[in-house]
C-alpha cells in the first residue's frame, strides 16, 4: 500500500512539472480556434447528401476551387435553390463562372442537368479566378406542396429545399421544389431504393405524386418493407425546331416538360433537355408559362408550353399573352392517404400520330401502391373527360374484372377512334374505389390528314 501511494505521488509531481515547464517555455499566444463557417455548411454526416466523389480535375493552370469545409452544391447562386450534393472539405473542382454579385462560384458538375452547379464563395478558396465569365442565374424553381400526412402516416421531411421530380432520377423533369421542413405522405420507394414517391394533389400535378431523393429527407413511420414503385416511362427528349434569327427564345436550364397547356395538370408532349432552345410564340396570362413552337410531329397545333421557372429567355419583353387550351377536368374527389396508383406502361405512347378516323385499342397498366385492395364489387374504371371536349371512345365507365391487391397491376383497355379532324386529342380516365378516386391517367394523340 505504501509503495502504491509513493508511485501515485511521483506521477502527480511529474505531470505538474511538465505543465509548468510547458507554460514557461513559450511566449507565443494561444492560436485562435478555427473559424466555424455559418449555416451553409452541411450538417452532420447522415443528415446530408453523400459527398460528391467524382468531379472533373482542373488541368494545370485552369481556374480551380477548393472547399474549405463540407459545403452544399446548389442548382443556383443562393440558398433558395435546391441542393444537388455536398462538396467535401478539401475537394477541388474546376471553376467555370461566377454570379453577378460575386457571392457564388459555378463549378463543373456533371451530376447537374446543366453540367454546372453553384458553391457559396465564403466556403471556397479559388485560384486563377481572374476573368471568370459572369453566368446568369437560373430562375428559382416554383414551390411544390405535398399532401399533408397524418401523424401516424409514413412520411418524409425535407432537410432543405429539394427537387420534386416526375420520376426517380435527375434526368426526370422537376415539378418544383419542396421547402425546408416540408412533410410529405410517402406512398412507396423506387426500385433502386434511392427515391421516395410522395403524394401531391392531382388537381395540381395530374399523376398525383412526385419523387424526392432519399438523401435529402428524413423518414418517419416508414414500414420495414415499403412498396416498391416502378418508374413510369419518361417522355421522349425532343429538340424543338431552331428559332428564327432575332426571335424571342426560351432555353431549358433543366430537363423540362413541354406540355399541352400552361399547367402541370396538362399532359406532357415532350421533354426538352438542358440547353435546348425554342422560339417563344406567347405567354400565359399570369406570365408563369411560355408558349413555344414545336414540330407538328409532336404537336399538331405546332405549340407547347414550358414552365418559366425552368428556362432562361432572350428578346421576350414584348411577347403577347395568348389564350390557353381547355384545361383537363377537375377531379372532384381527391385521393385519400391510403389510396394511390402509378402508371406502369401505356400503349400507344403519348404523341402517337393517327390518320383521321383510325381505330385503335388504348391500354394502360396501373399498379396499386396504396394500402387498400381495389375490390371488383366496389370499384369502377371511369372516364373523367376529354381533351378539347372531343371524346375518342364511346365508353364512359366499366367495372373492374378482378380484385387488385396492393402491389398488383391491372390493365385498362378502351377501344378508341381518332376524330375526323386534325389536331391534338386525348382522354382522362380514373379508377375509383367506393366513389373515391384512387388512380388517374390519360392519353394524348396527334391526328393528321
């Protein structure tokens, strides 16, 4: 016992001596703590997108940016824009531009639809930045409002502004952004497990749901094996006809749906890829949509509509307001939280060209991704209406021929006839359960002489 006390006393004395010597050995001031960047820095690991690991390496002498700390990579030069990912502290990226107010740098970023993305200048060290071109900021995307979930429903909460897309991938056009803290009702997950399908009011977005990245949201009440939802077929990417010299133009800043009318409730005709440019013919009364010229092969009228939030414009100051096509019918019974479906496939595809008077069988395959079985005794397939009030079928409704359990698919087949006049036509259909709409789908055809 006595030896143990002596050893402890010796150790304590030695430590005290070391500390006193260290304090007296240097007159240098204590270094200031490393400055902690403000709110733009990404939160703790697991609460942010994975750090981007593959970026083009700047060649020797090329302008470059090095992240001081983990920093969000955004689609535009402010915190109003959604986050693509995170640039980890110490990572280097190739500089391609700077914002007009010099607060954000644009870097080469292949994961972004436009190939570039934005980083807050406060969190970057740059070299060779003299003479960088000033890049125009893309429009701020519109807000998409989720259908509010009940407390016990499966749901996600956006950690920051996040794109809500029409399919599970960044090449699918966005409906808009969900704000930081927005809660959405989850109806399923993508086949690769990287995207949640979240309910949206079908009066705003016709299909009734959109997709958000699992890396940008927190989950609550998610079942152990969520329903896997197959991605719908993306509309074809089509390049619009080249604009006339000096004409007003719209250039896509992201993958953008070009629709038959000025609203996300109108059917999609084509998808314009980032950089695609079309001639502007008019605008909607509220200025939120541009009417652009298309080939008559995809739009018999020769026009389509692009959301102004996803295009940059030139020479568009004097574009006239033009009348909108007839809007799709309003759904009188919005779907409840337990009812949902997705369109698995359809034949023929939207935009198919028919001769006047041609007959064809329209088929849609839909999947029940809700929690309720569609019982044959209590369900109907019902026509909601027709594009431009010109029906293609003589059928208004038909019963389901079998029960459709969660995860099962059902094929709807309707005989149709192309009208005797040229133009763009289509019909809106639904599945109802106990008079409650659970599934919404449509077709669009082009009729030529």
